[in-house]
């Protein structure tokens, strides 16, 4: 499945609000909320399981990661951006950073 195929299928499950601004707001908050759920599950693995990821943990993390991707897909579509374009632009940015020795330096997007 390509990113754009995923985005198209994800959109079939999106419930649109009559107010497009509200849609974008809900979907943007959804990205953050679901990312928080990923982080919470990871915190529990580290804090209470010594960092050992069980099969059940992987299943749960996969669900939450999928939710993050879903929100990104519908939000980007609502902004007129294909998921394929989002992913390609990200790889271009990261490749450029890597070439300049700036990858993973934690200094923001425009380094």
C-alpha cells in the first residue's frame, strides 16, 4: 500500500464537521493526543517493564502509531497535501541534514 492509497482509505473513515476549521483543529489535536498515547505506553514499558517490549506491547503500540498516522493523513488531506508529499518532503529534509552532518542534533526544522 502506498502512502496515498492509505490516505484515500483513511479518508473513508473520517467524519467531517460542517466547519472545516473545526475539522483541521480536531485532527491536529488528534495527532498530539495519539502521539501522547504512544508516549504513555512507552513510558510504562520503560518505567515498569525495564524497557522489555512484549508481544502485547507491540500490538498496542502498533494501534496507537496507526492512530497517529490516520490523523496525519486526514489533516494533511484537509490542507491539500498528499501523504506521499509529506513523506517525500520529510525524506528530502532528512537526507539534506544528513549530508550536512546535522541529523539528530535537536535544533529544530531549519538547521
